[in-house]
C-alpha cells in the first residue's frame, strides 16, 4: 500500500462524501453487495468497495440512472440460473471484474495497469522503517495523529491505542492525548523521547 492510498474508509463519512442521507448510502451498499468491516465501534469499507461506490455515484449523477441500471450495465448482477452448458466462466485472474464490460474505458485501463504491475512483479515492498520518518515529521511539525492513524501505523486496533492511557512510549517517541480531531477521535501529540 502506498502512503497516500486509502486502505479503509469509515462508513460514517460516506453520507457527507456523497451528500446523501445515511439510509440512501446503506441502500446503495446493499444493492452493490458491499458489507462493511466492523472494527470496534466503527464500520469501514475497503478501497475497492469505495471505488465501486464512487463509480455508482458518478453514474447516477452523470446519467440520471439507478443503481439497478448501473449493476446491469457493469454486469455485476449474479445470475440465479446458469445459461448454456450450466458452467459459468472463471472469474478474471487479476480480479478486474468491472473491466469485462464493453465500453467501460476506466475498467479497461485499470485492468491493463493491473496486468502490467503483475507482469513486472508488482509494486516494490514498502520500507518497514518508513514510519520513523512519519513520526519524526509529526514531532517536528506539531501534527496530531488520530487514534485510527496511530493504530494503522503500529498495526494495532484503535481500542489497543485507547487503552494505553493518557500517554505512552513507543519507537523512541512519546504519544500524549491532546484533545479530539474533527471526526471525534482522540488526537495524539508526538514528541521525541529525550535520552
């Protein structure tokens, strides 16, 4: 995963993202077969699910269509009865289910890019020590991490971070509670631990 990529997105922020009522967002998720992953008290969707919701939103706004028309146009509907010889074709090897629809230029390009990365051996492995640079920058600039950001950085659950108390030491840095972020999560100030 690249540092700028979204790995998971809070479902609670989707109504604001699409300027829709919460019930409308949940209905779209249900229609697309998207099930959110629950982490503690929050639910998240992954980047692929987010892309599908974004494409549906764009389709509805650009064409005035419905979720059912989008699903049909993209060939996403599961058929209850197999046609022909009773065997369905195997799923695409690269996971590009959306790329199989003729006229879907974005899906086609995504499939080509995915295939190029697969043939070149994928993306380079991320530097396992890069989080030190991120912590150093946060300490120098006075940036406040949210609980979920720290949890992701240390590969812990947000609940584990919250249970650390008002401050804790990790990786040569001191993390202290410092109010709340806009999304209601605890904000954490980062300082470099003195020797």
